[in-house]
């Protein structure tokens, strides 16, 4: 089992803590370039001496070809059973007087998390709150650990209503049809807010890793 850090914004952190988010889609760093071909998942331990242990790979294959004839793409997030520790925006306040209910202790250090929306954020200078970007969160400060239960590859537009729900999107609408359509529309909006500026928006329909996970038992909500 390996552990890797993974970034989530505040909205998705709240969805994980609320038990609504059980999937995440991440853009494949290297996009398959051949249209009309499909992706096949391949688990291997033999491609390279550097890659000791289990790694999930995918290869582009077309009809009539075997999986080992196409280029390989390595999954950076791990395989079933591996763990992901969540990186989120956080702070270590210098002054805690008057606001003990907002603090959590991680590794003996008081931590606050921006996703919690505490009133400490209203007076950052008084409490010594200086937000640190999620990319800079160390492992010991993370409060959420996820275990990978499934990994697959698909295009982002292949998402269905159930998977949009599992991505943490809240349902809205008057009937089943409206709810399903709105779930996908709201996911598209969320996706574009994160990925469009990087050139991987919904309309580009990039290939993505679809990672299914569960929270590790014993984690504090």
C-alpha cells in the first residue's frame, strides 16, 4: 500500500466530510492522441525496474490489436488499496484565545481548515491566521485519508447522473429527468471552474482518471 497527497478545494472537502463525495475525476497528464481508439486498463509490475510494486497502466488499443502494442500511460494516483491523503487550505493560528472551538490538534499543533468556514477568518490579523495553500500542506496536517476502491479511465463527458452525484454534486430539480440533467450540468460547471483555464474544459472532453474511494475508518469528521 502506498500513500499519495491529493488536492481538493473547500467545496469538495465539505462534500467528502458530509459523505456526499465518493469519486474524483482527474485529467490524464498525457492525453491519448489517436481518435477512434479505446483505452484498456492493464495492471503490471514488470515494465520497469523503477516501478516495483503495483501500478495501474492504460494503453491505447484499436480493434484487432493486443493491449501491449500501444503506448502506456501511468496512473499517478495509485491502485485499489492505496491511500490518498487530502491536501486543503489550512492555517496554524498564533493566537487561539477566545476561539478554542474552531481548532483541531494534528500532531500536537493547532490547525484550522478554511473549508470549515470558521469566524477566525474574519479577523486574520488578530488571531494570527495566515492561510497556506493546499499544495503546501504537510502529511501530518491532513485530517482526511481516502482509500482507493476502484480506478478506471474514460472521457469526462461520459459521466452519468449517478457518478455526478457521487462527485459531490447536490441534486436539484422537480423530477427524475430534471435532476439527472441538472446533476451533469452542475458537474460541468464545477469541472470548468477548475480545469477550463488549463485547457481541459468540458468542451475539450479530455481523458480522465476516475477514482472511486472511501474514507478510512477512524477519521474525524
